[in-house]
């Protein structure tokens, strides 16, 4: 057992069966704070999910989709050259960038699409920041023969143009969001407003482990395939479990996917938030690091607030991480002390991006580069051992943005 690991709860063997509670609470977080007209709609979703998650037919169909359509399982990869360059602990990647559509998002989107089909819905509604959730849900909608509306902030539409093109090619309607900061938080606001008008015929498929119950639980469950695959693969490769896990955290779906399978194991776990340009409010999106308890988008968690107690403006170079709150389960695991939440800056993430490109021939998403950046710090600080990083997405969508702002990485010491 890792000498730095201490189990504060002793009940992680049964954790996933007991958390959340039936009303969607993770300790003092979670729940469902909804306008009255949406309460029956979310009760319908909860009832349908509780039915299908115990259905052998549903599980069999989802496994077939993952195998034949998504290309799962994705591999675990040893970054031998990068590890040698950094020195210290060995770095491994769970290659979710090789999942169909290029990120982990399709894991829950195909599950949500199958749920929508079971419920007889005709349309899927979604929000997106980096565009990966939007692309994945547009893919699911095309696969299941449904309409799809994706709400996306105007800033992110410009920043993530390749993903916008992909969504439209897949048949989705991309709805620009032009109010506020025109990024992820506003996209969620607009998607909820759209869903209010169409909830009888549509389902709002939330893109992370956030939102009203049952979505934090559902998305975690669908994403847990990442962790269970990685746990088996790592043991087969090395004969051991990793000493540490690492994943980026915005809302936190890729992180909960990886972490959930290891909660009962003697493994250190790190969630990495975006510190952006610095610690001033509006320059980062490090919700757990600087936030406090609050309610937004139908759930209670830790969130960044302005002087009026409203969701604060946030920033990150990673469009998928610039959200002023975090999934309620992450807030709970932070309180338990089971997961350590760290942060890295824009520049640290981009340097890690270039180091992976140059040393392993892998172009990562900027979101995933945050996790890699912390893993590089961990490797330098530990003389031996292993750290497994969830490489949650590929970086095709970010190439133009990176080049415009960082060129080919000349400002970084990449030698």
C-alpha cells in the first residue's frame, strides 16, 4: 500500500452502491433544484434510468455499441520517452483520445441516446464548451435517428470551429449563445431554457457529472467504463495498480469515470482544475480551490461566486473546463479527503501539450493537458512509482487556437 494513502472512510468497497442517495445527494451536495414544470420530466428520466440500468438487454446493447461502434476498449499506453525525459515516476495514459469522436464524451452520450430511445423521445438537447460533448451527442443522435440541438457560446464557437463543423455535418443544429461571457455556463443556461419548451418530446442530455439528479449519477455510471478498463489493463501490463491517478476537472465527467473504479484501492487520486492566468477572480475556473457552497443549474455543489453571491465569471484556455462549479460528487470526495484537487496554469498545460506532442507523437486536448501537466510535476517529485493519466481527448480541435497564441511552442523549454 502507498505510504501516503489513507482511507478516511473505510467503506469505499460499497461506495458506488450507496452514493448517491435516492434523492441524489452526495453528502451535503447534489439534489435536484428544478422549476415545477420540469419535476415530472426529471422523475420520468430517473425512473427510466433505474429500469434500464438493471436490464440485461440494455446493458448488452450498450456493450455491443461500445465494442462495434466506439472501438472500445481504448488502450493504456506507457509514455516511455516522456517518462525518461522527466525522470522519476513512470507516466501512463488511458487513451480516451482514441475513443470514436476523439474523447471520453461518447461513453455517456451513447448511453443517454439509448435511454432517450427507450423513453420514446424524438429530440436530444445539449450544451457544449469545447465541442466534444456536442460532437458526441450529434453522433449519438445520428446513430439513433433523432433530432439534435446543441447550445454553444459564441466565444467557443469561434474557438472550437472544427467541432462546430463536425456537429453540423452530423446533422445537429448548433444554437449560438450570445449573452453573458458567451461560454459554457451561458450555454447550459440556454439549453435549460430550450428544454423547458420541449421536455415532453425531448431529453436534455447533460454533458458532465453536473446538473439535477439523476444526471451526475448517470454520467458517472456510463463513464465508469474508463476506470474499469484501465484498472484491468494496468494490472495486466505491470502486475500492479498505479500509485496515482490524474484527470482534469471542469464539471468532472472524465475524472469520475477514471476515479470510480479505484476508490477502494490503495491509490492516490488527483483531480486537476484550471488556474488559467492566475488567482484573481475571473482569471481561473478553479472551483474547488477557491469556491464555496452554492446552487446553480439545478444542483448544489462548490462554486465560484462574485460579490453578489452569483456564479462568478471564469476563464481557462480550455473551453471544456471554464465552468464556475464542479460535479457534486467531486465536492463530496474532496470533503472526504479521498481525492486531492490541484491546479495548473494555462502555460503549464500548454507546455505539457507540446511535450507530449514532441516526445510521444500524441496531440492531446488542452483539457487533458491540464492533467498531464500535474502528472509531470508528480513524476519529478517521486523518484519511482507510476501515475496513470486520463488522456480524455485529442487535440485536433485546438490546433488553430494553440498556433495563434503559442506558435510551435518556442517560449517553452522543450529540449
